[in-house]
C-alpha cells in the first residue's frame, strides 16, 4: 500500500478558505438570480455545502467545488474516494446540484444523479484518467476535459455579468 504524502497544513488552510469563499459567492449568486424565494443555510457536514429552503418545504442542496487548476489543466477534477477508500465527492454527496466554480465568471452546474451516472460509466470504461491528489494525495479523482463536460446535456454554464 502506497504511503500518503504529508499534508501541507498552510496549503490546506488556504484551499479551505478559498472553498468557503466560493460557497459564499455561489450562495449569494443563486439567491439573487435563481432561488429568489428561498432562504439558505450552510451545512456543517460533508453531505452537501448549501441548502436552499423554499416556501412549502421544498429544498435544493448544492455541493460547491472551487477548481483553481481547471483553466490551466483543461480538466474538471471529480473526487471519487477518500483516503479510507470510501465514496466521497460526486460519489458521496447528498446534494442535488454540483456547482464547479473555476472563476467568478466561469461556473458550471451539474445535476448530481446524471453526473454520478456519467462518472460511474467512465470509471468502468477507463476513458478518463483517475489520479491521486488532494491533501497528501489521499483522494482518488477523475480528470475529465472541460470540453467533454460542456457537451453533456446535464451541464449548464452559469453566465455571470
């Protein structure tokens, strides 16, 4: 079994802060533009990041990913398994929607069930590269070209002005 690299605590905390900032940005963006009648709250568990609560008790849960390397690599990075081999990221979320924020003006939205089906299919076919990464290379992730994802019917580009 390969040993994990030690976690760079400073980098981890910086990335965590960037992720939290992205969540706040997406929450405000969705509240102001899409879910105007809903209230929202941030989730303290790993099940999802933001829950929008609508009148009559309807809810929509979002998972937000800030991918600062996507523009440079040309890939979106989908987390599959954590350091213990348990499903995480797209395979573990309880969210309804996964939002990938590359920049404040380049944002993609995916239906979680359809994205999960796509990822699981491609885990079997091996069409897209699976790599180790994240904190101490503890996570398994699938790299999928942005151009491939943009062609999927379940991918929406969020236009921010």
